[in-house]
C-alpha cells in the first residue's frame, strides 16, 4: 500500500503479517485489504499519509454512494485495525465511528415453507447442503466447509471448524439429518469435503446463494430466502419447541445473548417438544437420484 497500485508494498506486507499474527480469517483479511485499497485509491495516496479527517471524508463519500451499513462497518473495522495495529497510532481508532446499523427482525420460514423450499432445490448436493444448514443452524461458509470426518454419529453432533471469529464449535445432529446425510453419502460418495466443489475445494458459497434465489422462486415463496434465513428459522423453531435460549446461543455460536434474544420477537407461542418442526425433515428431502 505504498501506493494505490502496488501489488505487495512493505506497508501492505506489514498489515498482512499483523492480521496473520492475530489469526484473522482469510475472508476478513481480504475484506480489510480491499477496504484499504479503496481508501488509498480514493485519495490517490498511501494510507499512512492520510489522517482522521481523510477517514471521515471517506466515510461520508461511501455513505453518499449508498454503501450498506454492514459494508460500511466492515470498512471501519479495517481502518481501525490499520491505524491502531499496523501504524500503532492508538489515538485514532477510537475516533473512527461505527455506523448504527438499523435493527431489523429476521425473516422466518414456517416448517411448511422450509420443506417447500428444500423440495424445490433440484441438485442433490445443494439440497443436502441447504438441509444441513437449516437442520444444524449453520452459516453458509460453515456448511460448505464441512468434511465427512466432521460427522460424529456416535455423539450425534457435527463439528464446525473455523466458524465466525475462527472459532470451533459442535452443533446438533438430529436423527433426521443423519439419515439424510447417509442417503446423500451413498449417492454422492464424497471423500473429504462433505459437499465437494471443483478440484480439491468445497462447493462455492455462491452456488448456495444462487440456489436459494432459484429455489425461492420455484417454491412460490414471497419471502426472500437466503442461507441465513434458514439459520434464523432453525433458531426460531427451536425456541418454539421449548429449547432454552442459552442453548440456542451456543448452537449458533453467538458471543452475546442479546443477539440470540431477538428470536423471541418473531417466535410464536411455544409448542410441545414432541411437535418439533425438525420431525418434518425426512429422507424425502433428498432426491432419490
């Protein structure tokens, strides 16, 4: 970042090393570097020659361009890291303000809508991956990163590795999901990655996002459905089934209970555990061929 076009300048190398030492995920590192490149190109100067007023002007510019609040806050994180860690200018980060993200209630699918959505997915692999995302409450990146060895049928758990914040956790493996994954394995025979993509890589996250859009339309749903919608639905359905919210917090990998508590605002009256919507999942969710 000695200049806006340098491939690997000493400054950029230092920032990469700083992020690596702090074990930031590859996705976070790419996001931070892209933000700093845009910052440098906006002023056509190296970011170590720019100060707090330049940061503020850049934030105003991004807002004027219609940047989303999450994207703006990701840029703020990158700027705070760069000035506070890489440049060791501790007085600057605390003065770079985060945007107050509008708090919206999550979109939730009913049990019927989940089944309709999954049945509209034509691909065996994508349907199994999205079913897993719902039945275990996974993020898209966590679902595609699963390996065959992460299925522990003895303890009835899935091992999620390097989730958000590079944290590992275990999540529930229901008997219904285990049966679906066994059927999927017999048909697809994955060896390493549970949902393999091209070469030796897992299926691309964008494949799941694209599949969600087409399946939503095919199922005739009016709600906008994403992988995260399935995760929201998982949490809400557990809450409605009588599962303690603190257990749901652990399953989702939330660091703050208040994040999980928002599902109490969209959950309907708690129903008996014997009527859990997860009983609706069956082998029929995975196509026979």
